[in-house]
């Protein structure tokens, strides 16, 4: 039976999430039935995630690419933690939750831009940097299901964050943003298609594979 943790400081929570040996076998610590699980109110979860995403370079300075990738996967995936459900929790002020979503771009800019390899994840290009995988899969993993009365505000924040990521100077981040657009196309198809068109017009120098992927994202055909 899993053991439940309570009353972790932000620094203790960072250690709980990221201070684990990198596991490349697929049997990561958070899939262990006996692992500890941090239980906290939704407002505290949002506050800790926001602090991490707004200052990721500082918070994660002591961790390797593999440790960071493993921890971010734990945060993002509801198959590992329930953290992201807090972003749709009505008990948390909407402004606090939107701030957390807006901070995703800072995570990409401070962690993925300098640390990811310059390769694509969706095709046959090989890459061994574990950060590329979570950079690519971030928007695919996130279980954000807002209440009807909050859909417009939260969906706008998601598109704002994805658009900011698309304009980062990183092939991995651009691909991750396009992957996200493809999976979230239904929230505002015309706006997403126009955003991708504008980006393609601004960046004729991008590689053919990424151009093709961008066009596929406009119709939701992403892996």
C-alpha cells in the first residue's frame, strides 16, 4: 500500500519529485505500488507547480536531464500523479490556475531551450536526450478538463502558452508546441490554424520535416 506524504515545503517537494535515480527501463519510482504519494490541497499543488514553472532553472539547477525529465513526466501525467487536475479545480482561484498555465512557457524557455537536443521526436530521427521526450509529449499528457464556465479562459491560456512556445528558438520546443496544437485543435481550430500559418510565413528557414509536421498539426494529424 502506498504511503501518503503531507506538509512538504516547496524545497522538500522538489526533492520528492526529482531526486530519484534515472530509470531507463520504464519501471520508474512512481509506478511502484509501494511508493509514497504527496497529498495536498489543490491550491497548494497549484502554488508549488507555479513556483517551479516560473523559476525552473533555479529550482532544478542540481538535477540531470534524466532526473528532470522523469520528474516532469510525473507532474504532467495523470498516470503518475494527480497534480494537473488541480488546474481545473474550482476551489482554486481561476487567476492562480491561469498563472500556472502561463508559466509553462518559462519552463520551456529556461529548461528545454538550453537542454534539449536539436532533433525531432515524431519521425525517425534518433535522440537519446530524455528531455526531448517530455518536451514533445507535454501537451499530450496534460489532463486539463475545465468546467464549462471556465473553458474560454483556460483554453485561451493554453493557446497563449502554446503560441509562446512555438516562437522559442528551439526545434524541440517548436515541435512540442505543434504537437500540442494538434491535440488541442478542437478548442479553437481557426485560431490555431492561423497561428501556425503565420509562424510558417515568418520562418521559411525551418527544416522540411518540421514544415510538414506543422501542416499536419493544422488538421490534428499528430502522433
